C-alpha cells in the first residue's frame, strides 16, 4: 500500500497560487454548468441576466458606446441605465471572440458559460493570497502552505460561494463586484514594503466602484485600513500613496470611459458619478498633503490628516448630492417600494427572509457561524490583536455579516470573507504535525470546518424544530367499505408547475407579432425585451418608477378605467403569467382589478387572447375602439 508523500511542492508561490485559482474556477464552473445546463438553452436566467444580454446584443448590433438611454423600457420616457458599460464591453468582446468559430447564438451561449468562471479566477486567487498573508502574520511561515491547501479545499467544497452570483449563465454585475472587492482586500492584507499590492488594491477598488456601488462600504473599510497604516507607522507612506494614486486614477479613468461626456457633471447615489469621483479625489488629495506636512510630526498629526482626508471625501460626496446619505436607493420613489421593492428577496433583511424562506436563512446563518468562531479564536492571541491584517479581515467579515443581515444579497461577501480565516484555523489545527504532514492534516481540518456543512446542519436543525412545534394533522377518517369495494382515495394535490414564464419559448407568439408596447407584472419586462421586438412599460429596476406606476395604474384599475388608461398610454399587448397569481404584487388589489381578472382567466372583452389561456405566458392584444364597436354590433 502506497504511503502519502511527506511533503508537497510549495503551493504558495505567485505562479502556483494562480494555477490553483484557475483549477478552482474550472472545477466550480464545470459543476455549475452540469447543474444548470438543463435550463440554459431554454432561458436566459433571471431578470438582470436578461437585461444585461439585451444591452450587449444592442452594443454588438451597432449601438453607440455612450448611447445608454433606453427607450424600450417605460416609453416614451425611456430610462438612462446606471449599469456599468465596462461589463457590456467585456461581454461583447468575449462574444466576438467566440464568434470567430461559432454562430452568433452559440457564441452568446458560450459567453454565458465562460463569463462567470472568469470572475471566479480573481475571486479564488485573492482568497488564496489572503489565506497565505494571514497565515504568515501568525508568526509561523510554515503555516502558509497548509492554509493555502485548506483554502483550496474550502473553495472546492463550498458550493454556496458560487450558487448565487457565479453560476453558469450569470452575466450580471454582482460577481465582478465581489471578485474586485476580494482582490482589493487581499492587497490590503499585504506587508507595506510590497507596493505592487497597494497598486493592485487601488485599481481593483476603482474598477469595483465604477461597476457598481454595492460594495462601497467594503471599499471604504479597505481604504481606511490602508490609511491607518500611515498613522501607526510613517514608514508606510509610499504604500499608502501608491494605493491612493491607483484608486483615484482608476476611478477617474473608468468614469471617463463608461460615462457619456454630457453626464460627467451628473451626480448619482446608485452609480459612479461626479460626487463619487470628487469624493475619491478630494480624500486622496487631502491625504497626500497631510502626509507631506506630517513628515516630522507625531502620530497625532498623522491621525488628524487621515481624519481630515476622510472628512473631505465624505463632504465632497454628500455635498454634491446630500440625498446620498440614505444609500443607493435614496432616490427611489416611495410609492414603488410597497408594490415591488419590499417584496424582493435580494434586498430583504434576514428576519424577513427567514419568514419567507426559513431554510435559506438558516443555511446562511449556520455558514457564518464557523467563520465567526474561527476569526474570534485566532484573534484571541495577543500578538494578533495588534495585527492590521487580522483586524482588517475581522472587520470585513463583521461588516459583511451586518450588511448581509440588512440585505440578503450581500451575504455572498461574508461567505467569501470567511474562507481565509477558516483556512488559517485549519492550518493551526494541524500544527501538531511536522510541516510536510500538516498539509494533509489541514485538508481534514478544512473539511471539518466547511461552512456549507455547518449551514446544512443549521437548516436541518431549524426544520426539525419547526416540525416538533407544528401540531400533527388530524387523524384520517376511517375508510367505509361495502363488501370488497372501498371508496376511492382522495387524489394528492398536484405539485405546482415549473415557472415557464422565464423561458424563451413562452414569448414565441409575441416574438412573431408586430412590435408594440406591453404591460405586465414587473418581472416579465426584461424577457419581453430579450425575446421579442416589443417594448415594456415596466421592469424590476428602481429608475423605472414612472413606468412601474403607469403599469400599476392599468393592472389595478377596474372596468372601463383599465381600458381607458391602457389606450392613453398606447399599450398594444397585455401579458399574464398564470403561475404567478400568488405573487406579492397581487396584494391589495380589488377582486375586479384587471390583474385579478387575468389571474382568473376572465379577461375583459377589450383584450383578445393571442395564445391559449393555459399557455405559460398568456398574450392579449388590446382592441382598438373601432374593433370594440364592430364587435358589439355583431
């Protein structure tokens, strides 16, 4: 029987860390594709994936790079999309590359498969680099190898890392933002003599902010941790300067590339704008001046310089748009919150998510426990209490958990942040063994500490507790028999059908019809754009408040008022998804509201069905007034 080798090759070199990251990305992508390939040909994913593909398709069809005013959403007003054009360009470039050997449709399909995996590479690489840095900061360089191996095992075993934002078909912006945040954090954990890491962190921070402000809190924390180095040690000024210059330059350049020149002076709360660029530049400029003036001053003056830099950044950001103090949704019309935003699981807080989906909520909570315990256990050593890398990691994880508790979508950050400290904890558990064998012992420790396993146990425990608290169903009545015959059993309730409302084939009839304006429940809008030549009055985006309210005014209206409103807005088609009849947007509607009538397949006479009433998406054509008059005379 062969024995395990006592020593593995050094996996902590930069080249081998990159190869490990590519290996993780290939395995994770293959597993994800095997799990998702059944639907990828039939559907485009969720609403954001569909909208992103529409933007890329139009860019490839010749739409101008800076032409970001979309009239196919809420016409005739249209909407200026706040999404990053940088990602559109990346997706379009990858699609063009595949078009060299594939048809346009297959090239797009290949892009949808490959794109999420490309972002796993920097995310996994940054996680491995962070694990190595934290292991070295414990004072034992021989722990770096077991920590990297444990981190690799954790990246391979924790499917939840990729399930929400890195799965096949995910072409939205969240995976890019997570990956760039992880790269910036990895740079912030490196020693101060490695200025290349400061530049890497700054560039990743600037690009991440240009793609979206979802990770703004994390980027502020990273910037603060790097600035704090200068307070504690004036010898780190070159590292801090390099980071600041890279952050400011990448932010300004990204703004200039993706934003039309006529909007360079526009501020925004939900995307990069003049206020964010001014905030970054002002903060860095004040910090540079402070560093120059504090060359022969003590730490109190350096601390004052950092505080003034942070104050200048905040003053510039909020001074140009004070409403941004309320966050990225500051400008959302409060009327659309009750009918849409409050029902979106992605932005629901943990308690609301627990009420809607207890299993998912407990899985996330259970997965977080092991990361918190590992971090607290390692911070317990006095030496690590003063280590900036460990405090930055701990604060990032804490912030990730807090933000994730406020918006479920943000838990993805915390799940990634906890991998490095768990990996180091696995390496510490293997400390009883000599260096060679410790690498193999760390694999077992990592499997023991896998967050997905703890999350599954938390979910099973919650389900078991709920089952114990639920009263048993009443006993079934005895079955009456006559001779050898018995009354037939009651048939089991059928399982709800699949949600075919997102499938491309559900829009075939509308795709062949003359283009027009559609009105429907909010989530169908992106698929109308992706699969048909028609436009949509509404869509699940907070900048579409006028269209959302206009669509609501039709679907909530009763009798002739619905027809009058539809005609006033120029609506051509009305869409209905029967399996969504229990969705939250139906709450508060009158029984005779148009949406309620459609849910009962009792459409008024001014709607002519173009599909069967049991179709996945029922399409109705709005009768012109002359057709209604002709129909009444017959």
